[in-house]
């Protein structure tokens, strides 16, 4: 059986009410939306291709903002659109892990 998507990317978009660190403090939802737009613009979204999703807490918020790429189970920390562009180009397109952003 083949997977519905070749890769599934989950962005932690958690917002904690108690003031402890969370990914949404770093504009995670906006950067997830940006990633989703980039993947769609490259024609990489959809069945058999890539899926970009929000996730609740991935429990690594202190290291965040974070995302994880499956099926490889590679965790990344990112800061801005440049980091997202690098993850898209290197990991999602070329299949190379971006070591400098890897958790």
C-alpha cells in the first residue's frame, strides 16, 4: 500500500494560555501558510505529493517554532521565510535534510 502523500509536513501552531513558550509566539501559523503557498506554487501539493498541515502542540515548543516532516520524521526549527524556503527547496524538493535547521 502506498501513502496518500509522499511527504506530510506538520507545523506546531500551538498557543499556550499559561504564558509558557509556544510556537505560535513566533508566527507559526503565518509561516505555515507561507510554506503551503510555496508548495502549491511549485505544483507539489496534493495526492501523491506533499501535504502541509497545522498541528496542535508537538511538545517541542521550547525549541520552536518547530515542524516535522514525515515519513522521514525529521524535525526542524525555523525562524523566517528564508528558513522555510530552504526546507522546501532542499528537503521537500531535493530530498536533502537541512542540517543547520534540524533538531
